[in-house]
C-alpha cells in the first residue's frame, strides 16, 4: 500500500508544454562532498575529469555555485523540496523535513507531469515517520556506503559508484520512447568512510577503475593550511568537528598526501562511471533530448584552515561544482562559464521549468533556464544569499549572508552570539574577521539587518536549543588525538 505521503503528488503539476515540442529528459548527477575546484575544467592541476569536462565544453559551467546549507542530508532536502532548511524543517525536530514540504518534491511533481522517474544511490534526507522514498518514484533503490564495496552474488566486490551507474544504465535501457524521464544518480563518493580511518582506501575507498591514478603525482600542501590560520579561530571552532575530523586524515604530511590521492581517485571514479551512463544514452537514442546536470551537495575543506569536512561558513564549505549540458543549446551558447551567483535551491525550479510544469508557490529558488540559454534575466540576478547550518549545536549552528563584498555569519548558539564579517575586497580568503573593526561598523549593521530580513522571510529565529531537537556535538579533543595517533 502506498504511503499517505505519496498522495500529495496527485494533481500538483499541470503540463503546459507546446504539443509539438518534446519535453527533455533530465539526468541529475549528484556527487557528495566534492569541492568546487576539483575538476580539470575548473582548473585543478591534478584531478582528471574528462567526462565532466566534455559536458562543460558543450554546455554551461557555473563557476559561482553555492549551497544554502553545507551538509549532505540538508542540502539534498533543499534540492528535493525547493526550500531553504529553515522553511522545510520541522522547527522542533531539526533537521527533519515537514510533511507539507514533501508535497513539492521535484520528482513527485515531475512524475505527476508524466515523467518516468528514477532514483539510485544516496537518499539521506531525514523524513517524517511513515514517509517512504520508494513510493515517490517509478524506480528507486537506495545504495549507500559503510561499506563502499558491496559483495556480489559471485563473491566479487563492486564499488557503490559503479553500482549506482549500473542501475542508471538499466533504467535507460528500459526507457519507453514515448515518455520523458527524470533520473537521479546520487553518489556517496567522495564522502569519507567515517568508520575506517586508515589512510587511503580505508578513509576514501575508490573504485577499481581508478587503481593507481595519481600515484606518480606529488600533492602540494593545503593552500590555507598554515597553522596560524587555524590558531586565529575562536575556540569553539578550533574545538569543532571540523578539527576533530582533520585528525582523521590530515595531521601529518604522509597522511595528507595519501588521503588526497584517494579522494581525487573517488572523483575520477565518478567521472569514469558517468562515461558509461552517457554511452548508454547514446546507444538508446536518447542523448539528443537529455539535459544533464552535474553538481555536489556541499564543499569540502581538504585541510584548508586546519579543518576537514564542511558545516561552517567559509567558501570551501559552501561552494560546489555545477555544470549543465543541454543538447538543445545552439552552438554559440555552448562552452560558456557563467559567474552569476547560483544556488542548489535553484535546481528544482529549473527542473520544473524544463518540464513545462507549474512551479509551486512554496519554491524559493529561481529557474536557471534563462542563464543557461544565454538570454539574461527579466530581472536582476541575486547579489547575495542567505545561508545557514542548523544542527551540530552549539558549535556549528549559524546563519549568515554571502554578498558581493561582505560575508557575514553569526553562530547564534554561542553565548553571546559570535559574529564574523569578512571584507572580500581586501581579504578574498576570509582570513580576517573585521566584525569588531570600527571602520566596518556600518557594513556590519547592514549585513545584520539583511540577515534578519532573509531569516524572517524563511521562518524567523530558531527555537531555543533545548526545544528544537538539533543534533548536539561535544568536542572530543582527547579522542581525536588518540585516533590520530592510532592511524599514523
């Protein structure tokens, strides 16, 4: 029997496409913990991503893409529901999604609009009791990590990345010719294997297809890895999970190089697997009408600032890759790099736009279609955005604004709240906090007010910590040091 939540999908999307124009298929490739610059098309000197590079060369690469919340499950919920976390989450059960937000999940709307829908790989959105993601799709299989390598019936091992793409290929091969499809291939890579801290394939298990890659390459140290940068942080950030996970794989030069090579292999492993999916599209005769989107759910520190992971307000945490390949684009519009500020919350509005379906009033992002088509916009594009992280309290609960010149963040569970203000004009790397500098007092006042306005537009201040159910984080400096010693 279908979950009650599946009933939300009925009657929500009205198709308005012209009868003589076939609606495009949508293939959404979603990496995990992939830093914005870890593609060769983005200028990375080591990582090889020829498949994604080709999509960028024939499509549009967004060089200034960000997420509104830098953590896997919430970022994925933002993409599914089309709403900021503060809007879609249950206020007393952060970060569980509200039942009413499930009604506007883009795959539900696309399915109602006549699309065949599929989802393979990571799900990870925290849903209300009774909600079943498998009821929202025509084809669904959750494929996770822990471990990455799955034992096949014949006893061999196969990596999660390859299994996700295997399922995608099966879906494509069985696609009816008279119906559009929307297929999510959501990878767990390049997320660390949290339960295995052995350097290399323990912490970052890569697919067999990329064995040996980068072994001949010297890995330079983290650009922002100077210990003085870490030491300049307030104590609560120095004690955060960002630092605790740094001990897992970055606290010695040997571990750092070994783990960076492994992380790069995971990304190249995605690229190789995706090449198989694109070949299947060609073989099925579907490539000419399939839009392909490649992005990531959050950024990654990779040792910068003495941190690992994401969660906090700096650019390495919030900025992600985003590439859109639309085979319908004229040749002169291909290969562009667009530097407009775009967000993960814009993706569901874009998908609904491509499908010609009615956009829900609850959606808070903007369709990227006009930017992709090179037509500009009927109104100015955004010059700032509201960002937030609402759990891992009280260390990493914050809200803020990223603007063209200033970045503002306040960690609201600190007593008193701790504010950051970075002036990107003089400090592009956000190394100096000028919140207490009288020369920036007016800017601080304006950014506070803007943050308040954007926050209130999405649900207002958070409930007190003991009432909202956020996950707690207790620093474990001794435990982190012990783990580091054990894995050297």
